C-alpha cells in the first residue's frame, strides 16, 4: 500500500504526464506533421507512405488503451488524461486566485471581489491557453515554424487560424466547461462501459456493517460532483479515488476502516488485498498487444532510411537511334533519414548495356525526394528475345546498401 494518499499520488502523476505531454511533440516521440506529411514515432521520421509502421504504431496505441480499460477501468481518466489534468489545474488556480483576492481586498463587497477574481483568472487562463494551444498544435506542425507564426501573430494562414481557434476553445474549455467535458463530449466513458467487465478495477462503496456516518465528505471532494454510494457504475466517475482518501481520513479519526475502495469488479476482492485477476480475455488482449509491439519493432528494424523506386516508362516501348535500342526508366529516391545520401545506379545481366543519366550518383538531402529519368541502351540486334529480364542495382551511400530491382528491357522483334 502506498504511504501517500491517492490524491497526492495522482497529483505527482499529473505532473509527470504534463511533462510528457509537452515533451512528446518537441522530442518527436509522437507527432504527425501535417504540412510535411510526416509521422514521427519514437524519434523515427516516418513518411506518410510507410503504411506498415504507421499501422502497427496506431494498432499498438489503440490496444494499449483497450488493455488499460479492461484491466484498470477509468484510471486513465483520473490519472493520465490531459483534459482532466488541466481541468483540475484550472479549478485549483481559481481557488488560489480567490484566496489571494480575499486576503488582499476582503473588505470589498462580494460582487466587486468576484469580478476581480474573474478578471485575474481569465487573464491567467488566457496566457495558459496560448501556451497549451501551442503545445497541442505542435503535435501537428513543426514547433519552430509554429513559434514563428505565433510571434508574427499570423491569423491569415490555415495554421494561424487553427492556432487562434484552438486557443479560444482551450480557454472556453478550462474557464467554463472543465470536467463537464468528460460527461458531455468525451466518448471514452461510454467506451469504458463496453470494454469493462466483472473483473475491471472499480471505485466502490462497501458498507456491510452500516457504519457510514453520513458526513458526505466523499461527495464534497468528488471533482465530478457525484455520490459514489449510489453506484460504482456512474458514467461520471473517473476512478480518481479522492472519495477513498476522504472516507479513510474521516473514519480514520474514529479508528475505523474507510468504506470506499478500489475493487476488482463489483463482487471482486479489494485491489489492496489481491493482484489483478486473470482470465482468457485478459491473456488474449495482452497477446494482441504483444503482437503489435513485435510487429512495430520488426517494421522499425527493417526500415531503410533511403527508399529507391524505379519503374519503366512504357508510353514508348523503345526507341532506336545510332544503331542502339533505348528504354526509358523513371526513378524516385526518398531520403527518410537524417543524413545526406546518394544513390549510384548500375546494371546487371544485360550484356553491352549502357546507362545514360544526368548525374550518377544522385544526391538527396535528408527529408527530401529526388526523381528523374534515365535511359538504358543496348546495340541493336544483340538481343535474342523481345523481352530481356535484367536487374538495376541501386547502391546507397554511405553504407553501400544494394537494392536489386528486377526489370525488363524491350527490343524490336527484328533484333531477335
Ligand atoms: S466518485 Fe470518487 S472516484 Fe469517482 S470521480 Fe468522484 S471522487 Fe473520484
Ligand atoms: S466519507 Fe465515508 S463515512 Fe462519510 S459519507 Fe462518505 S462513505 Fe460515509
């Protein structure tokens, strides 16, 4: 059992989550860069066409939420959700401002004092909303680019208008909506009703001995304004455990145990006495999560920073000039890594062939693509077949990584 109260533990976790929320986009741990069509995951810059990795990353994150909901119910809402963290911070800020105002101008009439509280609170929330909106939009736009737009007070481009809209919504949310968001807009509480089962973690009131003293402290401290004694399945309950702390504190003074607990389901044991109960459903969910984690690591380990694609241009099958047969090909090189690279093209299994390309090697800077065409020619009459199978070798430097690209060369039938 922890030595701190659930509330203290939750506040510490909130601080860690806040730091993670800010760090994720700035360190490119999770970020979708919409203007550049890139997805960042664990420091990797993924291109939008790297479907495999993005698929595994999405499925892994989705099953992580599913597993957490089946095992621990609404614990995500109470301990990890940014909406809840900032809603509670906004309520605490309001309490702090009110206390300060009462201390300084306690002799003012209550309505005048309240107007001052509101003015200071809205000013602070306004500044906070700009900062929060900045972090939030950084998940979708490069932070340095966004900072430039903020300094320039850009409200004309799409990114600038989105920034202004998110700032206003953030302000309205944390000034007025707060925890009401969880019961009106957020679908997660309803989803939990589907995912949870008879062994999912709950906050439950149990009073077989009828020892409740009706102090109602558990109701007063509840950030969602509900009475947990009515049911452990209320959609508003975010499993924050503030009511557990309240009851432990009140009944502790009477040397009695608290009446509200974390339990494994409605009929299950107290979570403080027994570890997570297991069944086939939980094992399967963990197995699926493990499968996607493995898929993601394999996809990341197989990832090549430089992707080379070559395709034949068959608008004209071939051309003949100066006693040679020419086929035209188009290349596309994507440098998805962080270092400059170059690609050298060469040929295999096509005797007497020459390759005519403007530059060989082709240089590509990090994060950019290069495309162009080249021609391969062989002496006319040297080919025995209409279609000759050969390979184009694309060697990526540095690292000397060879890509063997199977290709066909077409020549006129007279050359047989
Ligand atoms: S009922 Fe208890 S656990 Fe549920 S939201 Fe209220 S204080 Fe938190
Ligand atoms: S805090 Fe405990 S004792 Fe007080 S009303 Fe709630 S359940 Fe009853």
